[in-house]
């Protein structure tokens, strides 16, 4: 099924080797320090396996009036689903210890937002990163998995990215993927995954004879441009390539690699 735009709930999964101790009041204070007025939501659960909060400083408009954005944390016992994580593990060149970190994990916490779909996408991601960091101040995961970008991140690297100025809001939110083309020696596809859920095109490049790391770095910079400035690159426009004087032509297409979605394809002129 093609990804056609905004996602109703944004999600991340935190993996733990031991059961994390989640105190509702401690988490409320951690959230309050980052996102403003926070009110616990009655979930009907007697344990702390499900916690939810109203974020009153972040209200959105719907037909019936204003609704505060909510966030929820759901803890489940059991090892990671390695079948589900296979695509992310296959692309975890940035973190070679990902599989080892996951191997000993026995608990998973799902964090998601609710009603935040009505927020501007940048404000939504800023808020979501603050929520994740607030939880990580209380519970220390071994790994993070971002389902919408199929990306695994190392907790220390993730937190460091959020201390940068400006913060890297795409850390976790967008993955950079590398694929060899079957039956076409020397040809590769590099793409991003994660922009489409914000209503923006992901970026894709099918090429031969170029340095894939340079192409990947270039695509990630373009992804940042699209996230920062919006969907401003029109079909037929050209952008600088990886070499001086190179021009790559841009055109929206369906992605060559799933999940199916609209991408901004960069034609390097190296594929005939």
C-alpha cells in the first residue's frame, strides 16, 4: 500500500534488558520540564504498564474545538520481534552493535502521540523528541526503533543529536538506505525513508559509478532542506550533484523500493 501522507500517531519503540521502573509522578515532572503543563490521563490500568498524559501547552484545533495533544507509553514483556526488525538491521551500517544490543532485551516500550496530526510537522517532531528524552531520563533503554523510518538508533548517539544546535530533528525520523540492484552490477539505489509520513517526498537516487557514501550524504542534506523549508523543489528543477559542475534533474516518482510512496527522484545521468 502506498504511503499517501500524514501519520495519525508517531511512534518509537524502546528496548530494555530489564523491566524499567516507571513512576507516573517522576515521568510527569520530567515531561513538565520539557513540554509544559502535563496531566496524567486515567487509563484504567492498575500497573504502570500503560501511562498516558495530556500535554496542555500543546492544544490543536478540530471541528469540535481545541484538544490537548496526548502521549502514551505502553510496556510489554517479551523479546524483540526480529522478523519485524530485519529491514532495519539490514541497514544498520551506522550502528554495527545493534543486533547484539537487542539480543538481551526482554521488554519493549511503545511511545506514541495522539491528536498531534493537526500540528505543523516540525512542531510535532520537536514535541515528540522532547517526549522521548523525558522518558529516557527515567528509563534507560538499550536501543530505539523508529517504525516509520525503519531505523534503529543507539541511545547515546540519539541523545547527543538532540544536544546539537540546532537539534537534529531527523535523527530517528529519517533513515538513509542503500540497495544493490539485482542483475545490474555496479548499480545502486539510495533513498530516504521517513519524510512521506510528514506529507513531504522522500528522496531517491538510482545511479552507477558514483561513491554511494557521497550520494547518501547528499540525499540526507536534501532531506534536511525539504524538512526545513517544505516541498519546494519542483519537477524539472536541477540541483548540484556530488561533483563540481554536476546538475541532477529532479522529478516526482513512485519509489523503487518499498514501502511504496512518492519520492523526489534525482537523475544523475549515469543510468541508461
